């Protein structure tokens, strides 16, 4: 049996690489690309791109436009990611706790995990009122300028945090944060155990983000509520109370996540 190797080129699979290159390219193109644009972007021959695209369409990883001139990602990758057992178990355990929080705090909340340099939202629960701030599952949010991302960064080792920062690619609208300021923010998270600050994306929103911790203290995921204060006569729980409820929800999920890992 071959021993594992650190050389990424030792076992090359050119056809697989071509397919993955196409998927990674289309993942960043919400409007899709023509075959010619894909050929140009990947600097490969038209015939090899055509054959690979046909197979990806046949396997339903890629969709062809009705006019037949553009290709875009299907939802199959999203479906596969959510069938992955650890994520599925985490979401299944988190939803009842998130639902309880939303009812008690009268605020929406969402669950995020680290994914390829940013944060992927994997679950969302609306508050019970008619108006709620929603972050759709499947949305990717920035690692550096959101409470979710900063909590995930703060709860990792130095080596892992450097790797996450190296993998990060800015998404649309990212607010630039100097490295020294970011480190100060991460130190504050480590000191308090949560991140609370005005949103850098929306006026009138205060984000409260709390880590769901694994057995060794790193963050398996992050629970965030975009707290919105009401100004009418309906009294809702205060910001402090919402934070207490969010911290309790995260603690409950940390215990559940640890139990699931040891099972």
C-alpha cells in the first residue's frame, strides 16, 4: 500500500482537475459563463472543456441555459454539502435551540460554519413577529468584517487562524480592517467569549455572535443574532437579555455538539 505523501502532484488526475476547475470557476459567477468564457478563463482547449461540461451537465452539477449558450452551477453541490453527516447533525441539533432562542428573545438567528476562507450560513430561524431579518442558508458572508467570522477566527489556534486568513478571499462589500485592529477584535472575543458590535453591513443592527465549541475549545460553528430594537409600544427583551439567551443557546449547543462527536 502506498504511503501518504505531502506532494500534491504525486497522484495527478487531469480529468478530475478539469472538472473541479470548472466548478470552482462557475461558483463565483451568479449569471454563469459561456463555453468560450470558460475556455479563456481556464486557458484550456475548447474540445476538452466541451467534453467536461457535457459530463457535468449530465450529472446535474452544472445547468445549461435554455438558449444553450451559458453554463451555471446547479444546487447539487449545496445539497451534497448539507447531506454531509457532521453538518446535518449539527443543524438538526441546532434548530430546536435556535427556535427556542428566537421565541424567547424575539429575534432572528442564524448558524454559520467556516468554509473555504469565509463563513457559510447553514441554518436560519426567523423571529416570531411579522418582520424578521433573514440570512438565507447557503449564503456566504465575509470572514473578517462580520461577528460570525471574527468569532470563528478567535477560537482557533494561531496556526489554524493563519491558514484561514490565507484562504480568505474578500466577498462583495467587505469592509477593510487593518491587521492590528482585527487582532484587537479577536482578543476581545477571547476575553469575553462572544462578539457584540454594530453591524458593518446594515444600519440599526447589533450583531451578537457566540461560538459553539468543540471538545478542545475550537469553534465548530457560530450562532449569531442580528438584534433589531423595536421603537413601537411592543416591548421586546433588551439587548443584554438577548445576549444572555444567545450565550445560553451556544452553551447548550456546545454540549450537544461534543456529545455527538464522542458518540
